[in-house]
């Protein structure tokens, strides 16, 4: 069944209308037909099974046949990812969405080559949100991750956001296997963390000064094994491991 996206504010009635790029994709690419069943996601947990009622030149009218609400996962993972060169961040957003990240923070660290002014930053954020929307349509996730505007490492730390557990992918000798940090948290709090922040550095890793600042803010060094991973591989590794540890407790 084909999937489409409509923002929550467009889905209050049983009758829905696809316009713009969603309608173009339905009409020109997928060539859907009247009477066909499709799924509409709003990124906020609502999943609607709809019947195609009317096809126009640039609109598709739908009727909701069934609506379900999917509860979010009992934990939230924020990926704080240094922005790599080129278009690699698109792939990171895509994979992070598929792996259930609830938030993606594009990070401007010292070794990040990409330079963004305010206008470019806004444009990039909008583009990455579009990538995330396409990803939930592909994988069927009912929840759209929050995509933050690019932020400098010092500014993000200054926000002093509270997470149950903060981990930094690190090549340092004092880094530990993530399972050890989970075990330590469980022993201390008698529960698993409900909010996690995981930091992934740029090519060449974070500088020693940045790592010290993150460590001072409470982030714990986490090993990704003996090999040096590319930043996009590291992101997938981290999210996969965290989901494995956290989903094992979800019934």
C-alpha cells in the first residue's frame, strides 16, 4: 500500500486532500487510481487507511476508512551528529529516521568543514526535514523525528538539556562498551534510561578539548569497537546498538 504524508494540521477531518509534491507523486509517479487504498501518515503517531475518492489535475481527494494511533517508543534517542562534507548528512538523516531517532541535531564542531550562514542553515534544515518525511513514508514509521537547525557544539552544551544518559562515540582509551554504561545506569536507577543523547563526531573525531567539554557536561565515552568508522557508519552503529539495548526491555 502506498504511503503519503500530511502534516497534523491537515488531517482533522475524515476527508483528506493531497496537494503539491504529494499529489504529484501520487498522480504522475505512482499513478494511483480511484478506489485504491493508500496510507496517510502525519508524523505524530496517526496512521490513516484511506480510499482514493477523486483525482484532479493537481489534487487527490481521500476518504478515511480507518484511523489508528501508534504510541511512541517508551524511550527517546537524540542523535547529535557533526555535519560531514557533501550530501552525506542526507543519508544519516535517512538512516536515523529508519532506526527510530526521535531527534537529530546537526552539529558544527571544530573539524566540521561545512560553513552555514543563517539562510543556508534554514534551507538545509528544511531539506533534511523533507528527507526525514520521505524516510517515514518508505519505512512506515508513524513518528517523524525533530530536525534541529545546525548548532555549534558550545551553544548546544550551553542549553544544558537534561538526558537520562549521554554517550559520546569515542576512540579514547577510557571509552567503554555501551552495555557497561547501560548496566551501570540500571544498577543505579533500577530502570532503563528513557532519554538518551548520543554524540557522533566529524571526520577526524572531536578534538580533545571538545571531548573534555562534553565529558564535563556528563557525556560518557562509548567505544564502537577497534576499527575507525566513518561518521555515517558510526551513526548507524550507535543507533542500532542503543535500540537493541532499549528494545530488549519493551514487551
